[in-house]
C-alpha cells in the first residue's frame, strides 16, 4: 500500500462524525485521534490561502479569454498583473479547477510548390 493522504481521511471522519465515533473511525482507518483533532484546529496555511486567490484570478483570466488561454499564457498574464507565481503552480491549480486551454488544430502549410 502507498502513502496515505491523511487530509482525505480526516475530511471523511469530519463528514461522518454524526454516524460514528471519532475514536472508532480513527482506529479502523489507521490514523490517530490526536492527528484528527490537530488537523481540525490547525489554521489554513498561507500557501492554501494564496492558492485560493490565484484560483479566482486564473478563472477570471481563463473566462476573459473565452477558455482559449492555457497554462503558459495564463502564467504570463498573472506575471504581467504582478503575481509572483511559478511556472508549475499555474497548471496544478488549473487541474484542480478542471480547466484547460483550447488545443490548436494542425497548422496547414500553404506554399507555392506543387500547385498545378
């Protein structure tokens, strides 16, 4: 079995605490009760807060350009607006939002040779 995402388990426990005791769920799911309560009281990280702001701005830029802009262009637009954001962060946030740019079709070559 691979790495366990504790956040997913804790969210599940939070959603089902009316039906089952936290201690029982923690034992069955293989996490500690203290870990669950620490997760529940932990404040939202600054990165998560910034990600939420960036997601709103990415959605705005994507909608402004009618869904045509992909990650590289949105990244450039965000930099022009003054955001300090890495090249890989924008595609990650776009995946989380479920948005992507329009794929270009094959380019047609128009030359003069062979035109008889």
